[in-house]
C-alpha cells in the first residue's frame, strides 16, 4: 500500500489556526508577527480585540525620530557604520523608499551593484528603508539600519549575522519584534 505524502500545515502558513477540530480565524493584523510563539501572539491579539493596542504602543514609544531627509538618514547610518563597521565596504546611498513594503514585503533592503568601467569594477552598496519608518520611533529606525548594515558583512540571516546585529544594537531582537508591532500600529491608526 502506498503511503500518502504528509503535509505539515503550520499556523503561519495560513490565516487560521487549528484547535482540535475547530477552525479559528486569525486576526489579519497578526500577519506581521506570524511565526512568533503563542505567548507573544495571544497578548497582542487580546490588546487588538479590546482596542488597547494603540494606547499601549504609544506609551511604549511616545515620540518619533526627526530624521526626515535622506541626507539626515545617510549621516545617521554612517555614524553607526563608522562606530561598529569601519572596515566594511563604503555606502554610496541610504534612502527612504516608498515602494519597498509593497513590492518586497520588507522593511529595508541592502543592494550591492557592481559595474565594469573600462578594466575596473566599481561597486556600490545602497541601503533603502521603507518610508513608513520616516515617522517611527528612533529605536525602530536604528534596528532597521543595523540590520541592513550587517548585510554589508554577512549576506545571509545566519548566526553570525544576528550576532553582528546584537553587537551593534544589544536590544536588536526586541526591537525587531517592536518594528513588526509598529506595522500593526500603523494599520490600526489608519482604520480610526
């Protein structure tokens, strides 16, 4: 008798959770934190359902940064790079990009472009931050910048990559979660 292929359905693959034979529809806002453990999902979902999420987030992060121009963003990024990663490849551009989140479902991007001019190869490293973070708390912007800077040295999201992120920003993992919570905050603020 032939064995059927087993399909492993995890909660983050679909917008519902299986609870025994009962299907529970997951709040669509939780997609930003899908894959996080239940002890994180449950309190966030409870705050969303009770209407207390935005108040909680605003208390946690009462103010936003004032790094609005691309020049200021470049200077901010270079200050972090020069403190922690002096010997890495230079950056040619750091900008806010309003297309990132829509196209790549990402919060930031690091690009490396190599061009041949004559007999020489010229390379450029660029960092693009989702423009939604133009009006975000400064620690969340710092986390994104640190994440993209770490890609100058470590291309993959491996152990060395996260160690470098934590070296530059010791609260990196908490801030990464908080950046996702900020995306939920942005959506719920638009709905009001």
